[in-house]
C-alpha cells in the first residue's frame, strides 16, 4: 500500500485547478428578466452574486457579444498543464497537456422575445427552445424543450462538487448533464425571498444488463425504449444565502428504479466585516436503486438487492481581492453500499474514497488562471493518483 505524504511543503505553493464552464453559464440560464437560480433578484440588491464552486468568471459573461437579431454569442476555451500520477512529491508523476473547454454558446432571449433559444454549438451539449408563458408581478412562468440542461444541484452547466471533485473530475453524475425532454420553471419574489421551482421530464438512466450496477455517467440512455425520468429542483434564496433541494426519479429495467436526492447550501460573502471575504458551500447526494424483481427468488442474480451511492462536499473560499482567492474543497464518495447511510465498509472498493484540493485562482476581464493540487485517497488499494493542474482559461 502506498502511503503519503509530504503534504506540508506542497500546500505552501500549490492549489486546486479550475475545470468548469461557469464563464459561459449565462447560456444555460432562464430567459432575461427571470430570476436565475439562487441569485436573489428582487431581494437585497447589495448582496453579492451566489457562489460558483470553482472560478466563477464574474467578468466573463457580463456583456456577451451581440449579433444581429438579438442573438448573443459566448465562448469558453482553455489550455492546461497537468502533473499526473503523483504520490505527494513534486518529483513524482508524469507530464500532460490537455484541453477541457472548447465551447461556443448562442442564445436569443429577452423580455421582448417570447420564444427564444439556447445552444452550445461545437459539442452540441444542449440546444433548447425557451418560451415565456406567463408573468404577473414578481411571478414568472417559462418553459423549455429540446436537449435541455437537467436542473439538478446548484449550477446549470456542469458544476457539481459531489464527492469533492468538480466538473470534468467528478465521478458520480454526467460531466455535462443534458437530456432530451421538457422543463417548466416558476419563479417569484416574496417578502424579500426569491423562490424558484424547476420541474422537468427527460430521458432517464437505464442499466445495460440484469447483473450490472447503474453507472450514472455512462448509462444515460435507453436500452429497450425510452426511460422517462421526472425531477424537480426547488431553490430558496435571501441575500447571500441559497438553499436547493433536488429530486430525480426514473424506472429502470428488470423492475428496478432510481431515486436520487440532493441538498445544497451556499453562503456567498455576507455583507459583514471579515466574513465578507468568505464564501461557503456544502451539499450531499444519495442515489438509491431498488432491488431487482428477481430478488428473494431462487433464480436471483448476484447483487439483486437494493443499494445506494453517496457523495458529499464542502468548500470554502477566501478572497484576498475581488480578483484573487484561495479555495479548499473536500468530499466523500462511495458506491454500491448496502448498509448504513453513507458508507458500507463491507462493500469498500477502490472507487470509494475522499478527495481534497487547494486552489489559488486569479480572474480578470474574462481570463482565469489557476494552480491546484488534488489529493485522492482510496478506501482500499491506495493508488498514486494525485495531480497538479495549471490552467489558463478565457470566457466571453
């Protein structure tokens, strides 16, 4: 077993990298004039923008390029250097150059546009029609259809921190969770609170064989006809605090079903001395898969009983200036548990473990530069799989 580590020295000058597309997240937001999730529009205007688990690129999407016909265009691109397969020493591992973000977004929306659209045109991650259905006072109702972004968790594109890993690193949910279907959104401001409810009906998950366990990154498809999933996300925001509850359910083959729930809380730089430099996010996700219909019969397949996957996270960000911050993030993830609420030691495998990183991020005028170190600990069969990441990213 490989044991670690020379951590103290490393922590002095390395941090966790940026692997998100938040600079272009405007393309996945509701139509202009509607409350975006957790932003608290209609409440205290002095409240800072809500948290973005990695580099939020607050300058990158304020003024997207306008084209004729009211079409907005935006993009996100990066160049990344990584030192992979490390064991805690900077002299270990191997070099790699990668590119994670090559996105181009088009959008046509606004208060004077009743029917609009959102699309990512290079990878075609999503393309959806949007419609403003009803508006009265602070209450607004809108709909969308096509290949939509699934509203699960706090962020619209692929910013999930469950398990302590984010975006392209996380192992539990689809890296970019989009699916064919329809969605309905209601938003309102009441007594200083911003409330929103996102109801959706989309293509769900499915298992490829009776004896297989559900892989939610690879099994977002139908093997014998459409698997319709229904879900809902409720958000409540006031000032710097936002709370989300997400629910997703769909039937699987062989009599099984998936019930997934998540709760996320974010506190974004409260307007008080000292703590106005801090942002905090915590969350937990539990995905329960019911038993196979053969369970309890003489012909039951192996592992035909019910099981669950679990992941949580916590991140804390400290701003030195408006453009420079330090972030630490940690989380646990376990798979195929049968006992307990979060971890079954009898089912431990190399896929189970905890993940931690320290990030130093600078961002200005759409550019983001980050330097990060990531520690990955397995419950069994410890592996030398830490990595350092240096990323330069630009969004507009």
